[in-house]
């Protein structure tokens, strides 16, 4: 993309940024929460692009100024300074242009949301549940390294350890935009603890990462929710068994595409505080419905982009953890690393970075920037 055409794309960015800056301080906008949140997100995106645009214009100005000095000045010292300025700008401009091109690609509005992370043991029986437990520990350590908050909302333990299923809510900065690459089938190859012959088995677990729905993303008639309370089981002393802090909600939801109704059942025993459990069960209900209603949108995005990086296809095998060889392979970008122990210990950022770069490269091709 030529200098001039990139500048044309940037026309109006700064004026729109100033407009949005004014709007988010308008009391009528602040009173309209849905509009305020939307404009706040736009402000955050435009702030980065505006700063990059101003740096870009400054660098181009430096180039013009340096060339003018070289054309008109005979003083050696002035010419040397101009050449240095020209060289510095020439080195900085290409990288800044790539940064701007990425910023010009419309951000996925889901990326900035918190996420619901679901892990389920797949094929492989007890070993699959143990592997699901290993993935849970891996994600918890990774989230902790990012400073994100993790709250387990429900789980079902495996007979030999691990989890048949575990669901957790992750909150922080750009959580869904980072973790969305983890959706899919994770396969493990190793000698299970339950294996007496020393043979390597292949097991699998599925990971689903959903953007957490906000209150105004979906419409729920809370008057139609049927609530039950029950005594929570598990650790926590006698109080857990004596107090009915666990909540169960039932809600009849009508699929807007098929017109069919289905009952949604959600339980939450996360805390000893019943109102907090109700609040978190409602959050899961919103996310469940939001995910159902946006599945077509995600499918459309996937078919249009034709990418294997983050289609959201939960049946796609995305990664293999091979313990005998100490390697992890991500099949979407054909990338293998040989630090399996560090990886399952939560050191997964490098692979996420490479997946992000691969997807951004595809986006740049599509946008013809």
C-alpha cells in the first residue's frame, strides 16, 4: 500500500476520535448504557489508531523536512543531521505502517469480553478425565500469569481423578480475544497412570471458549426463571452441608432460528452466598443463550474467512500433547515445540502469539491492506 493510499484510509480517524471523546462525556449517552459501552470500546480502539496515525504523520513530516534540508543546505553539519533524521524515519516507517494496517482491520467486538471456559473429558475414559484436569491446571496457571481472575462455576470429578467436566469464568483484559484460540479438541499421547502394561494411549478432551454475555446482549424474562435451592456438597466444612447455598435454575428458551423450545438447566455451587450463586447462574444463562444465538454469526465469519486458526469449531483437533517425545504440536499452524512440561505448566503464550500472527496475516490478505 502506497504512502498516499494509507493516509487516505486514515482520513477522518482523528476527527472521529475527537467526536467519540466528546460523546462519552455526554450525560444522555452515559444514561444509555448500551450506547455508552459501545462508544467506550470504540474510543479505546480509536485511541491506539489515533496515536499511531499522529506518529506516522510526524515521521513523514520528518522525511520531507530532511529531504528539503538536503536539497537546500550546504552546511555539512546540517546535512549530516538531516541524513540521520532521514535514516531514523526510514527505519521506523515500515514497522509503523504494519502496525497501522493491523489497527485498521475492524476488531472482533467479542475480543474485549470476559470468557467462559469449558473443559470436558472426551474419548479415553478415566485418562481423558485426568487429562481434562491437567488442562484445567494449565489454564489456571496461564490466567494467573496474566493477572486474570478465575472462578470455577461447576465441575464433575472423574472416578480416577481430574474432571469429566469443569466450567470456569475468566475475567480480565481482552480475555476472550486471547483464549478463543484454545477452542477445539486437545489430544494427549502418554502412558496413563491406570495402564499396567506401559503402553502409550491416546485420549482427548474438548475445550470451548465462549464470550461472556453482558446483561444487554440477550433478553431474558427473569419472571419465567424457575429457581431451586439445595445444599452444596464438597469441601468447606459442615456449613456447606447445612446451608442451602447451591442454586438451580430452569428456563424455557425459544430458538429464534428453528422456533423450537428447550429447557436450560444450570446449577451453581461456587460460593456459600446464595445471592452470588444466583448472579453467576444468571451470567451463565446469558452466555449460553448468547452463544446459541451467535453460532450462525460465528459460522458465517468462519466460512468467509476460511481460517483454521480461530473458527470456533469445537470438533476440530487443534493440538497434540506427546509425552514420550516431550513435544506439543499445534496442527493449525503446523508448529511444534519441545518444552511440554513448561507448556502444561501454563507457559502457552508463545503459541497464542503465533496463532494471533497467523490470523492477522489472513485478515491483512482479505482486507488487501
